[in-house]
C-alpha cells in the first residue's frame, strides 16, 4: 500500500508540475495601465512641471517690463516767490525721460530671451520627469513580472519538497536531500520579500512624480514592447543635434550674453529728458510764462560699470561657446551609449526567444517523456521545468529593459517617448 500511495502522490505531483510549466497564473488585484497613460498623468499633475510652466509665463512678461518708458513726472512748485508774499508764481512742470536710441530695444531683447530660456528649461524639466517616470514604470513592470514568476518557482520548489518527502518516507531518498529542498524553499521566500520591496519602491517613486504623498496602488503596468529595427547611429546623432533642448538652451545663452554686451555698449550713451513748464501767478499782477528744455546726463562714473559689464558679457559669450562644444560631445556619447544598450538587449531577447527558450522547452518535453517511461526521476523533470521558467523570466526582464532602453534612446535623441 505504501508503494501504491507513493505512486499516486507522484502522479498528482507530476500533473501539478505540468500545469505550472504550461501556465503562469496572474492574480490581478488592480487594473492595468500603460506607459502613455502614466506620462500623460505626469504631464498634467506633476507639481514640478506646473512650477516650470508658471515660471515660463512669468519670464515672458519681462520683455514688456524692460522695454517700457519711465513714467513722466509732474512737479508743482513756487517759482522765485518773494518774501513779502505779494506775488506767488506757481510753476507746473512735466518731465519725460528719454533714453538713448536703442537702449530700450536692447534691454527688451535680453528680457525676451529670458522667456525663451524659461520655456527651454520647462522642456528640460519635462524630459527629466519623463525619464524618471519611464524608469520607475519599467521597474514596476519588471517587479510585477518577476514576482509572478517567482511565485511559480516557489510552487515548483514546494512540489519538489513533496516529491522528496514521499521518496524519503518509502526509503528512496536521504534526509539530507529533504533538508536541502526545504532550505531552497525558504531561500525562495527571501527573493519574494525583495521583489515586493522593489514593487513598492517603484510605486512610491511614481507617486512622488505625481506629487502625491499618500500611498496607493497604481495598478499593473502593461509590458507589450515590440522589437524594432534601429536607424543607424549617425542618423540618431544627427537627430539629437537638431532636437535636444539643451543645445537650444546653450545657443540661447550665447545669444543672451551677446545681447547683454550690446546693452552694456548702449548704456555708455547719455540719457535725455524733455520738460515743459507753465508759470501761473497765484497772487499779484505777474504775467504768465512758460519754459521748455532738454536735459542730458553726462556719462562719467557710469562708464566704469558699463565697460566692466561689456567685458563680462564677452567672457560669458565665450563660455557659452565652449560649453556648447562640450555639450555636443556629451550628447554624442549619450546617444552612442543608449544605442549600444538597446542593441545589446535586443541580442539578449533574440537569443532567448529563438534559442534558449525553445531548447528549454524541448528539454522539458524530453524529461517528461523520460519520466513517463520510468527512465528519469521526477527531480530531473522539475529541474528542467524550473530552468524553462527561469529562461522565460529572463526574457521578461530583458523585455522590460528593452522598453526602458528604447525610451532612454528616444530621450537622448530628443524625441517623444514611443509607448
């Protein structure tokens, strides 16, 4: 009876293993969401991006402020009033400052570039948030997939423990084998703890990007990345030079430094003012009179400041030129590195899909046939089945990494992330 019982339990265990090898069960506790939905939510809800948006609107108002005339001044004064108060001439004067031709335009151009600069900084902030969101998204997707497959691996180890326990009870296995199988099961639990932590960390990162302080479940990320042929590296680098906002910002900084130099040169010119006055006698028989005049500042002490500002602007322009060269080299290296990462992950995916997984699948079929014929033991079948699941897990990991690397390549080129 003990032998019959062992055979019955072995048959039950076999069908459990076959079911685990064919199907990876997914317990869906929350709705699925896509990368496009996440990026759209970040774009509309991120406090950091909203802050940059308001800063951009504020910067665009500086040009109107810098290019406006100063307010006219009205003066009311007693003009040459005698001490006897028999005559009280009242002088009303209107004075309007008029800066040298080109000053206001030069100041306005510098301030106008502030608005463009804030807009580019907003684009850079959006790029940074997008990259952080993409990384957290694929980290969460990978954690879900790994957690799912590792649970199945734990079930397989439990099946192995049951099988060894049955064989130990009928005297066909040693106690050391049973203890080793039980130890492997407990070690698998530590892997599950780590995966749960990675899942919660990824959700915390995404909630932080959304500006939320309370913890909630975001759902299960969709992982439907499609393999695609990449353009040549030279084409991608050329696209990066045409689309990266950092390059636009660097060129803008150079233009702004040049514009500040123009302002400094204009500031060396004098400022003018026109005035008109009317004298109206309040008491006495004095005749009415008027006065018109033009006044000018004398550039003297201010020349030291304007010359220093001009030299500073020239140095800042040269700094921007050198920074632009370094930025081009850095972007080229970034695109090349992202391209190599995508190419390497693509090779891993092709190897697993075309070679490793089919070989593991055939190994499971061969082990199953050997087990049914009585030539192989159950442990070999379980080992082959576990290798197949591990290969599938590796494929899922490389698939998540491929989506991440493609997103990094898109951002390195300066394009929108393709979901």
